[in-house]
C-alpha cells in the first residue's frame, strides 16, 4: 500500500469512527456510571475514617492500588461487553481498524500513568501524587481521541485535566495537608471528585440527552 492509499484508508477509518461517535457515547455511559458509583463508594470510606481518626492509616498502599485497579477492571469488562454487543449488532468485528486506532491513541498516556502511579504508591508511598497522575493521564487519554470521539468525551477529558490541575495546586500549596501522617484521605478525595463525581455527571448527562432525543423522536 502506497502513501496515498494509506492516507485514504486512515481518513476512511477516522470518518467511520466519527459516524459512530453517538454509539460510543451511549456505550460509554453505563461504564461511566459504574465507575462513578464504585469510585464514590471506594473513596468515601477512607475519607470518613481519616476524619474520625485524625489521619490514622485505614488502608495499606498495596490495598489502595489493588482496590482501584479492581474498579478499573470492572469498568473495562463492562465497556468491553457493551462494545462487543454493539459490534455484534452491526455484524462487525470487535477489533476493527477503528478500535485499533482508538486503542493506539489512549494507550501511551494510560500506560505512562499506570507505571508512574505504581511506583508512587509502592516505592515512594505517595498516594495523592499517584491519584493526580491517574487523573491527569486519564484526561489526556480521552483528549487523545479528539479527532474522532464524541464531543462529550472530549469535554470529560478536559474536565479531568482542569480539575486535576486545580486540585494539585491546592494540595501543593497546603503544607498542613501534605504533611499528614497518611495521605489516604487527600488521595481518596481526589479520586472522589474526579473518577467519582465527574463520571457520575457525565453518565447522567448522556442518559438525559438520550431520553430527550427519544422523546423528540416519538
């Protein structure tokens, strides 16, 4: 395949992804809802415990890492099942060229974020910085799909990046919070406000928009 043909094929794949943007938005909403609910539940308990015990450790670093990866795994499995079901309805393979392009776009920031957070939690023992890395790299992964993803996902990406940066500045300038006996509380708060609330707001917005469109069509 020469360069012209490769460029045309690339444009064809992007056009196909853009045409299916509304499908991906609808598919992503249930996974976002699950992620939001699980994130709120997982982050609320450590925050309340830290407030009641003045920062006493309530969860080990390895448990923190394991539990949050469990949330990621649950959302990934649900999202994969929904995408597979949608692909089956359209009589198309799950690993289409468009899916491969999307995976290539989001993989670098997600991989970097995963490695950095792993090291920050297990070796540097800084849960809050790990949470910021997760938030910012996840936001950058969503923004990496701006060429073909629905606008709602791009707005979600910007929400993660902007919220993550604001929270980081507030944390960095507050020496009292940074010097707590354990940073489980601040880290959980960051996860609560981002992976919890932002995903929940996104899911509600998508479901609400879908209901309005169905009512208009009826």
